[in-house]
C-alpha cells in the first residue's frame, strides 16, 4: 500500500477519499461488465446501470474533495474528519445499491420487505450524513480563502450549489399522491406525474414522458466541478485574451456563471415538479431559459466592456 501511495502521490491527498475513488473506479468497470453479460432490466434500464452511474458520480466527488482538502491551510483536521465521514457514508450507500442489484431489486424507496426497508433506511441515513459532512467541508473552504478572488468565488459558489443540488434529492423521498392513495410498499419516486420505469434517456434513465427530479439533483451536485472548470477555462483564455487578465474580471465572470447555473437549476426543478420532461419543455420553460441566457449574456458583456475592465485595473483614487 505504501508503494502505491509513493507511485501515485495524488492518492495521499485525502487517503480515505482517494481509496474510495479507486474502489469506485473498479465498480464502474465491474458495472460496465455487468451491463454486458447480465441482461436483467430494472425500472427500464440495465440493472447494473445504476451502480455505474452512482460509482462514477462518487468517483468525481471523492477526487474533487480530496484535491480541495489538499489546498487548505486552516481547518485541515476538521476537513479531514468531514471527508472521512463522507467517504464512509458514500461507501455504505454504494454497498447497499450493489447488494440490491445482486438481489435483483431496487434500492431506493423500497419498503416491500423488512430487509428492503432496512437497507433503504440505512442508505437514506448515510445520505444525510454525507450531506452534513459536505456542509462542514464547505465551511472549511469558506474559512480558508486563497489570494485569488476568482478562485474563491468558483470554489465557494460551486460548493454552495452542490449542497443545494444534493438537498434537492429530498424531494424524491416523498410518497406521491398515487402511492399514498394505494398504500403501497414503494414510497418516493424519481419521476413526477408518472410511475418510475417509463421511457427515459439512454443510460441516464431520465424520463422522456414526465418530470424527473434526478435532472436538477444531478446537475446541482456537480456544480462543484462545473464552476471551477469554467474558471480554469477563463484562466487559460487569459493567456491569449487581455480582457480576461484582471482577476476581478474573472471573478465577475465566475459569479455570472454561478448565478446562471443557479437559475438553470431553478428552472429545471420547476420544470420537473410540474411533471414536464426535460426533453419536452413548454413555452413557459423555454421563456425562463431564454431570460436566463439573456441575463447571462448582458452580465458577461458588461464585465468585458473596456471601461469596466479599466476601472478594475485602476480603481478610483489609485496612483496610475
């Protein structure tokens, strides 16, 4: 094990999270193999598709947070423990998901037997623990800013939106009106307006016939990757585009990107709650997206105006 850490230094960023990432990479490969040789279908998808999706998402989460913890100069011990608790909680979640796949049944919202109910309750509890640990880790990021205002904004807004996206998953655990009326043993659903398992997008499974809360949940959780990636694109572009060189300009553009992301997340949640498929937006949804795009364009144009950039380079009262 020591030789492995020496050969791959990144594994020492936050060892529990990086070990989790390695395990998730192996599970992704295993799940892809399962989709090839196991022809079972569950809720309209190959039965191993769920573990592949969850493992890949957890892999991204683990590597991102392990890298962020490595940048901290304060709150390192608190962040380490938060990351360790999150790693354990995510491991429990994936163990339950994989166990239920092997058993040939669903892991989410499943109260059909005492064992299924117990496994779902364990997984639900682990999700709450992971969210709380992520909140503590996010607080550590806020308490330890870097010297670059754009990077601070990217990490802080990305972390905040990621927490919001994860919390949106709580909308799925409510019993639907149909489930309450029937008094069935399934309580909760991904799809709004229809039962889970209907027509959906390939691999993702997001409903093409009704609203699907997995859309804003997924996109929100990964804001912590998308917003910093947008900053990296701006930093790379600043090498060739003079307008992007002031740090405050990049910060303004990052804030614009985060606000736009939040607006898109709001529209997608509103769309899903109305029982509308993400691939069949109505006029109101399209108008909301258009207003979001217009606002983002206006803010970006303002940030890149020569006068605005000059004001950031030479604040009022500064010696020129």
